[in-house]
């Protein structure tokens, strides 16, 4: 019976956590109104959340694109279809790998940093001090970080895909010697703006929203101790990664069902 | 800042307060008053709820029963906006200073002014320099919090607490972890700023010497209740066992040395395994 009690306790904890996150979100959304009056707060966070993640996204995008170049070529060449390499790389990147891998990198780099920063501010009573100075931490600290995450993620995913296409080109054209014109031409004819590119944009928007939500929620509700902040940071990365993969499956299923 | 009609009415009135954390009860039917313009020192052993009381006075925590009135306004049912408006008349110095780590000393003190007023930058600058000069740290304006000693950080926190010229300044353990010189500096600042600026001060502390040296009124807590209150002289000669144990730093007494445990002999014989 003990295992049943533990299982029940675990379920209750998860449901409570979800409930708190659900209640937290409208408060954050409402608090974003401050950013109309003070856009500087958002710009500052766009820099630390978005711009500071550019390097890791560019490097990862390049390597993934190059890997796709090799994998795609050796799969297609058996069918004499290596001229379609550009199309294969583009579809992989825009539909799946761009949004998903960027979101995973984003959760690891920016999401964990957001949680740790907010959690430490809480542990060192900085958020409490703001409340005592008649400043709402939801508006001053949480809302700009949340919105910066939502805005940065789709832009970073687009950057990842563009750099990945360049990586595929480098390998396909530069190393494996396929025709550069057909690399781009196959992409132009085969990639659909609505089904492929818009689908990827929608995914990256959803991932950005979810990762930013999880990151600021975990930071704001972190236990006020070193161990508490550490646990919250780990939870952000794990929860965000699982949420990204789960949502990716769900959205892919819905999108292909519509097609 | 505000001109009050009747200086004899308390600035903070805590009436029949009940408060508990999920794991333990803290206060039952607690009542106390904080007089205007005075330094009230609240003392008591660790975990007796002194800092919690500051949270209740600031409206950050909600009591289960009873109420806290600030200048005649009950805090319990106050909407968030009204509570924040009221907090502009309160300042708080936290135990670990709680300075915003990514802002320098100047910006930390300017923070409440910038966030709550639309004052022009030249005036903000003068106000911040004035506050920093009061605590002797005008020269440290461009240092980051990480570069400050514990005593300096407390002084910056004090300048920040005074930034909006509050009516009430609350100090949460202002002497903890400081060297004797810094303790003396902070004690002197609390006393002098209270008298010069005409604010009301509430100091929560475990430091008996510093606490008694600056107090107009002392309240000693024990087990969620007021064990003794009065002037520093009256409290210093109290015969209450709990107060004596605290003031004389006795390791055993009403607050036992041993955490409750089963019989020692039986425990050694393994009866509780």
C-alpha cells in the first residue's frame, strides 16, 4: 500500500504544480502591460535571453546542417536523387530540427539561466525587497524575461534553419560535389510556405512560449536556498525538454492530419 | 513625509493577531503598538517569529485572524494597488541587505525613486547622493554590491530604505554578521536618522547590547507571545525567566538546551530502534 500512497502523493504534487503554473501565467501576461510604457526592460532581456544564445544556435545549426548534408546525400544517392539534397535538408530543418533543436538548446542555455537568475533573486530576498519598494516583481522582473523568451525563440529557430541550410550546402556542394543550382532549385520547388515554413514557425512560437513559461515559473517558485535553486534549474531543463518533444509530436500529428 | 493629526496614536497597531505556518503556530492573539517617532526594538530567540512580524506589518503576509493597521489603515483586506501605495511610506532593510546584484550602489538607491516617482534625472541624482552621504557612502556610488563589505552593504540598504522618505523604517536583523565597528556604525545611524528625519523605526534583532543601546521601547518575544516590554532600562532588569535567559545568554532554561528526545538510557540500550 505504501507504493500506492507514494504514487498518489506524486500525482497530487504534479497536479498542484500544474495548477500553480496555470494560475501564475495570467498574472505574468497581465504584467506584460508595463512593457508598453517601458520597452527598455524588454530590450535589455532580448539581449541577454536572445542575443546571448545566438552563438550556440549558429554553431549547432551549422553542424546539424552539415550532418544532414552527409546523411541526406548517402541516402539519396542510392536512388540517384542526390540533386534533391537541398529539399531534404530544408524539410528536415524547417519542419522539425530547426524548431525542436533550437528549443532544446534554448531551454538549456536561456531557460536554465532565467530560472537560476530569478531563483537567486528570490533566495537573496531581492524580489521581496522590490515588493517592499512598491515595485511589482512580476512586471519588473518576470514579464520582460517571459516576453523576451517568447520573441527570441522563433527568431533563433529561423536562424538555426538558415545556418543549417548553409551547412548542408557546404557539405553537399563543397565536399560531395553536387550541383549548387539544383541544391537551391529543389528547395524552391519542394518547400511549401504554409505546410513547411509556417508549420515550423508555429512550432517555434509554441516552444518559445512554453520554455519561457516553465523557466520563469520555476525560478519564481524556487525554494529560497542553494539546493532549491539548483533543483528548480534542473526541473526547467527536464520539464522543458519533455514538453518540447511531447508538443512536437502532438503538433506534427495535427499538422499532417490537416494536410 | 506625511503630517499626522494625532501624534499620540500608534503608527502601527497590531490587534489580536493569529498567524501560523503550515508546520507550526506562531502567534495567537498577539497585540502590540508601534509609537510614532520612536525606535522600537523587538528581540527574542531565533525562530520566535520576529521577522515574520515585519512581514505582517508590511502586508506581505496575511494573518489568520486579527489585523495590522498602518496609520489607521487595516492591511488585511487592502487591494494590491492600495497596499503598494502604502508601502511607499515604508522602508525596509533586509538581513542580507537584498541589494539588486546587477545594479551599482547609486542605481540601487535610485531604484525606488525611479520606479515610484517621475522625478527628473538631475533631482534623482541629488536625492541619491544625499541619501548616500547620510550613510557615509557617497564615494562608493559606482561600486557593485559584490565589492562591498557586509557593513557597507547594510548602509546602502539603509540609504535605499530611506530613499522615498518613509514614515516607517523596518530593520530585519541589522547587526547580524557584522564586525563590532560596523555594528556600532549601523546602531548610530539607526538612532540618528530616526531622530533627524523624524521617522518611526522598528528594529528586529538578537543583539542585546546594540538593541538596548538604541531603543526607546523594547519588546521581548518568547513562544509567540510578548514576554516583556518597556524601556531599555525596565527590560534590562526584568525577572522573567525567559527574558533573563535571553538577555544573559544562558544555554539552558525555559528554552531547553536539548531538543525533545526519548529517554537517553533507553535510547543507548536500543529500545527505540
